[in-house]
């Protein structure tokens, strides 16, 4: 599996470099979702990036988000649990958050809570040193299916990583 991921990473890196050199897509207006339970539209206007400058993954019906950043030099992936508005950190009591990356086979990555505190111990930050995971995250939606599973306040959530080049320099 690791060899397949490396091969996909090599091919994906060329695609990613090409995509990074292209023009950024136009800014889109807020998403308006029709709710069948009532007769009015809801506008979900939140930032394109999280409070730490990372990419966002929606959890539930925008109940929460996962923000992800990466440090290529250190090979470090950091996840932040944040609120539905994508502005505030939300500490949770989970010891780990699981990312599943599927190329030809699935590989699970466990990101550990960073400096949990309180009673019970809780953290909003989760980390794992894994250059392979960084490459899979960069290829999410472009040859790799990557998802996250987390439990928040006793409720399980699942989100899909999608890498969209929105004109930033990948310095997060």
C-alpha cells in the first residue's frame, strides 16, 4: 500500500504543481441551501479557511468543521476541531481522530490529541508526523479518497477531504 501511495504521490505531485501554477478559481457567493422543513433559504457564509489558515472539512450539516494544516518540512499534519461557523476551536474528549486514505487499499492514520487538559481531558488539536499522509491529503479528491471520522459530544461525524486550489501558497 505504501508503495502504491508513493507512486500515486509522484503522479499527483506533478498534477499538484501544475494546479498550483494555474489561475485561482473565482470567488463564489455563499451557499444557499433549501430546507424542506420550512419555506426559507439558509445562507452558510463561513470563511474558506479556518482560524489557523488551513483547509476546512464539513462535519454533519455544518455542525462542526475539521481544519487541517501541514508542515512539509517536519512532515506534520495537524487537525483542529472547530465550530460550525469555522471560527472557534472546540475541545473534545477523544484521544484520537482517524483519517482513512484510500488509493487502491485503505490505510488508517490515528492523530493523537495534543496537550489534553481539564476533567475529563479534552483537546481541539490533533497531530501526526507522517509525510505519506501529507501527500495523500494533497491528493484528496484527485486520485485519493480521504475521509475523517471523529466523535464530538458522543455523536459520530464523518467528513470528506477535498483539495481545492483557492490561490494560496500552501504555506500552512
